[in-house]
C-alpha cells in the first residue's frame, strides 16, 4: 500500500502542479490582457493617429495609382486618336492623289479629244475645199462647154462664108 500512497501523493502533487500552472497561466494571461488594455488605452491617441496616417498614406497611394492609370488611359486615347488622324490623313492624301491622277487622265483625254476634233475639222475643211475646187472646175468646164457651144470667145474657128463667082 505504500506504493499506492506514494503514487497517490505523486499524482496529487502532479494535479496540484498542473492546477498551479493553469492558474499561473490564467493569471499571466489576465495580467497580459490587462497590460495590453492599459497600453492600448495609454497609446489610444497615438494608435489612432498612426491608423489615420496609414489610411491617409494608403489613400494617397491609391489616388496616385488612380491618377497614373487615368494618365495612361488618356495617353492611350491620345495615341489612338493620333493614329486615327494619321490614318485619315493618309486616306485623304491617297484620295487626293487618285483625284489628281483622274484629273490628269481627264485632261489628257480631253486634249486627245480636242486633237481628234481638230483633225476631223481639218479633214472636213479639206474635203470641203476639194469639193469647192471640184465644183469650181465643173462650173468652169460647164462655162467652157457653153462657150464652145455658143461659139463665144475663140473657142472655135470662125467660119467664113463667101460667094465666089465663076469666071
């Protein structure tokens, strides 16, 4: 039984030590909590100022990031607008070049047409002159024939009639 008593006492001591440890831990925890609460109470204003400072700093950082993002978007929009304007300018220049080319072709075609019309008018004038010459020649020949028929001018030899007496 001695063994049982020792074991019992030893067990009881272990339980008491455990209870003491738990009580100590609880008291330390309470003391730490109380000290933390007291420190927090003492430093409440300082902590609030620090929290506000950090909030303000975070706010400034976020504002800065937002402004940077807005600036990036604005720059991107400006670049896109510039690209659109450049593309429109290039299209306008291309259309102007095409228009100039078309105007040049039209001018060339009109010049060729004018030359062709001039050539046709010249041919018609020559044909008209030729007809006039032929008409004049025909009229001249007709007059000549009439002269010959009528005996005007020296177109045919004169016939002389004389009566001869017979001797």
